[in-house]
């Protein structure tokens, strides 16, 4: 075994070998893959091998489509046989809500450049010789790209392709330790020796948590059981040699396809069962299965036979109940590990055969270019922090398994494993009717119940009107008339100080650095000039700054800033002494706050975009005159131990002037009505400042900053996209992300955010369109749940476009 390598990949399943192969294709061949047993001995060898492109997001669809397009001719490229069958697949719908979802997914696929299609029951009946609809089937959706592949052959082919290009693979080399040298390299010790590496990639599947812990890093990977059965051979299948589609019925919760002359039937119709909850997988678990759990699938089989009567003639040849890796939100953990330069996670991949190709692509891009073509923030492992205990991970992953085929309503409020992180106001807010939700582990009020509007949990879920919208409308209107208060737990904050702080900020932000006592919004860019994240920068003194950013990007952005931190002259700390935050917003916010402080809160002394350290209600507060809702208001940053006292004092005044409390749903609705970008929805690493309409934030006169050369080049070119506002004039449900926008029947763009504008009565949509495809004031159509809705382009800043209210 070699003793040095640029990259060490740990794990020899489909994900690990795909990474090795894609690195080799990119010219990175000083690589070594370490596998504890034989290649494919983990989850890969027993996987069903389906490659769906059906997904509920752009990223999921891209991953699936990249998978099948990469693997369909891999055997020929690398000279290694792979059994691959391109069959297509369809999903029947038994409820109107499922039909709504399928129409939406067809819209996502259109926006993403793919081709999911709606089907009638009779069309599905004609496509499949052994599946038949009944009166409960309303329609369905076709995935024309799906197929199934032999997972072991796939993995061996990927390994061969990588080896042929110069990569090395060591089997039967279980990793024992991972250490970091003082100079930053990694020492990976396995049964065959120690290798020094610049980069380590954890592709350990259900061993991913153990491998990560060897490096001193958390990874909330849990192992669940997943079972399918293969029937005995059937004469009817032997006589019918033609391919036919795989069937996934999300209401009955089964998938069914041909496996030679038998059927393979899998099911998610039970709660997820965690394996090895305490200590993780044993060291010697390879090519093994769990005991059969026949009762899990019997009820599903009975319901399936209604549509596939031939199943009733077949006995079970074998059950396959094997380990499957899950993250707490059922999305992969893919990308840089928090606080560990050159350590990457590629684990917790629930659909490893499907996503393995995309993960290999992404890893090769990170290592060769420093950034990826696609925005992978939804898969970034840094979305989970120290708060993600194993108990939480097991509880939440098990629930997601049970919800695998459930309709992904946008406002499903998951309950298991909570609460984890709470502000001191948690119980008080619940007692006052707050319907709490979780954001990056933090409990935050989503909305407040009223005397007439109560939370009924999942019973209220819909793509159409939900009761909380009426409560949120009241919150927004009351705030606009008077004042509203929000406890914003988990606000991302960084404390930056030192004589080099200003120069450092100027180098990592594209905008200028504010003067003392002032606040400025700015953006971090990648070297290629794409938007990494945003930061609200408050300058507390000449050499002292408070940076605030997106809650879900806390660890991710901290890593980014740390990566560029100079060796001296600057200190950067995650968190801030004033760790809590209250938002006090609305035209009466000054009236509420002014009597509680000796500080001058007048517009002249405390103008918009200013910051001051004051005493409020007897306690020290960092008061920022900013507003994400478009009203006069303050963000009050204070210590958690003072939060209750300050809150009580403020709420006494709020109640006197007829104000209210508001939650995250109202905050989001108002920021959309105001036309403010949201990280992860309206901007990210796939967009330039000019795509997103943020070119004004680049200060090209201040000197060098990350991405400056790219921005300068982009400023002389026509951007690909325009970020715009639309008003839907038809009566319509709220559009969902990626819903298509059409002009004269042709696709021109897609929705990023949408909400009723409760203060203006305007149905507001934020969107990207192909540049030049729709003029201001021009009409277009937004396809919502499959139905065309009339819309017109307008200024995205619907509410108070001149910012007069905030400047008041």
C-alpha cells in the first residue's frame, strides 16, 4: 500500500468508487481508496439498484438524471460488464392531493430541463402487462428515465475505470484511526499501514459516523433497516420477455419491478427501525443482512395484489433486509466537514446508487475547482451542528423513513426529537399560543394561534389554503398598523475584531465596509463570482464588528470566513456575547422602545442602517436599526439571561399600543412582499450578482476582494438571468419553488419564493426568468399545481418601494 496520497477515499461502495472514478476523470489520480472488506460489502451489495430521476427538488432531479446518463454506457467506457435496464417508471395517484403534487413535480422537471409527464389510468394500464388500475386511481406521473442496475457490477466498473486511470484501491483495509498533523495533513491508519494525505473523503456509508468520529468530527448518520422481497419465478414473466415500467405506489407504499422472471417488491410502509442505536455497526458487518421482518410487508402485499393480481400466484423466494444510512432529514451529508480543512463527508446517502454519480461529480469539482456547478447547500453536512444528538438523529430519521412516500407538503412541521435548542422564552411563547417549529435545531415561533384559528398539525396540510395563513394575515396587518415582536432564536452571529478586521472584511465581502455606528448588507462571493452567502455587517467600533447571517448557514459561513482569515491582526469568534435577539418592528416600534432607554432613538440620532450599544429596560443591548419586513424597526441583540426581563417590559408597552407577536411565517411573507432575497431560495452559488439583481452591492473601487476579477468580467457581459417580481391576478394557491413561468406558451423561468402580500393584498412571486424574455408590466403565466394562472411583471419591491417606512 502506498504511504502518501493526495486524496484518500474511505469506503468502497457505489459512492466511494464513484468519487474515485470522477477524480480520475478530472486528472486527480494520486488517490487511494480504502475498503474495510470487499468492494460493495456495505449497503451497496444488497441494494435494489433502482435509479429514479423522480424527485421533489432541482438537486434531486439533477442527481438522478446525472446518474442514469453517466451509468447507461459506463460498461462500454471502462470495459466492465454491467447489467443495466432502462425501463421507465410510473407512480399512480389515489388522491387529489397526490395529483396536485405530481402536477407540481412536472413543473419542477420542466424548469430543471427534464421531462416528467402526467399519465391517465388507461395510459398506465397499457404500459404495464401485469399492473391494472381500479376506480381509486386518478392518474399518475411518468419518469421516462428510470431503470435498474446491478449495484455490485456498477461498483466494480467504477473501480476498474479509476484504476485504469491510475487510482489505487486497497481492499480488506479497515481504517483504525484518522489524525491531523501539525502542518495540516491527515494520517489515515488502516490494517495495512498508514497513509499521509492532503485530503480525506468519508464515503463510509452506514460506517460514516464511526469514520467521522475517528477524525474528531460529528456526523449524524444513523442506520435503518430496509427490506424488499423477491418472489419465486413466475411462468407469466418467463413468457413475457419485454421490459415494462417499475411501479411505485406512494399511497400503498410499495415499489415493484421485474427481477429476471420474478418480481422484486419493496416497501416503506412502516416506521423506520434503527439498527445499532447505541454503538453503531460492529466492525465485522459485511455482506450480512438483518433477520427477515415478514409482517412489515404482508399488508402491503395484500393491497398490491389488487393492482398486480399475478403476485397472488407467487411465493417468496427470499427477503432482503439490510442496512441503509440516513441523515436526520433524509438528505445526504455531502461536502466539507465543519472546522476540518480538507476533510469531506460523502455519507448518510439514503439512495446511494442513484446519487453516487452526482456525489462523485461534486467531489471532483470541490477538489479541482474549489466550488461546484450545482448549489449543494441542501446537502451540506454543516447544516447540522453539535445540537444533533444521536437520539435526535435516530428519532428524526425513523420518521422520515415512514414519510418516504408521504406527500411533501411545504409546511409539514416535524415533531420528533424536539425540542433541542430553546431560548428562555420557549415555554412562555407556547403558553401564549405560539406554534413552534425548528430551524437549525432552534425552536422558533412559526405563527400564533388565535381564539378562532388553532393548529391541527398534519390534519391541516394542503397545497391550497391552510388555516395558519389567516392567523399570519392578522400578524402582518397588526404589525403594519402598530408593532410586532419576534423572538429570533439561533440568529447566526460572528464577533470580528482586531486592527486588521476592516481590511479582512473588505477582502471577503464584495461591498464596502461600514463606518463606525453603521450597518451594511454585503455578499460573500466564490472565486468564480457566484454568491456564497450574505452578511449584515454592523461596525460597533473602529476595530470591532458584529456579522449576522442566515441561520442555516452558520457553520458553513464560519468555515468560509475562517478559511480566508489572516494569520494575525484579526480574531473571529462564532457567536456573540449578546446571543439572543428580539425583533421589534412596525410604525409604533419607536413609541414602544423610546421610554425604555436613555438613548436617543430619533430618526436623526438613530437613522436607518445604524447600530448602537445602549441600555434598554435596564440591560445592555446592541440595537441595530434594520428591518427584514420593510417597517420602521430594530433588531435588539442581548444576552439570553436578560431576554425574559427585556421581553416582558417590551410586551407591556406593545400590548398598550395594540401590537402583537409574529412568527417566521409572517416574517417570510413580509420579506417577499418587500422584495428581499432569501438565502437558499432567491440566491445561492449558481447565480452571479447580476443574475440576482444585486450588482449594486459590488464596490469595484475599493481594491481586491474574492471574486473581483469574475465580477469585473461579468459586468461587461449580459447576465443569463433576471430576478423579477410577479403579481398573480387569478385566484390561485401560492406557487411553489421551481413552478414554471411561461410566455406565449413557452417556458421562460421559474418561481423562487411566493406568498400572499397580506399588507398590500397582492399575490407576490419572486422568480428568475431568461434575461430579456419579459418586460416590466408584461403578462405571463405561472403554472401552479398544473393550472395556468395569469400574472404580470412588476417591481419586486411591492411594499414601500422607496423605503420611506424604514427611514421614518
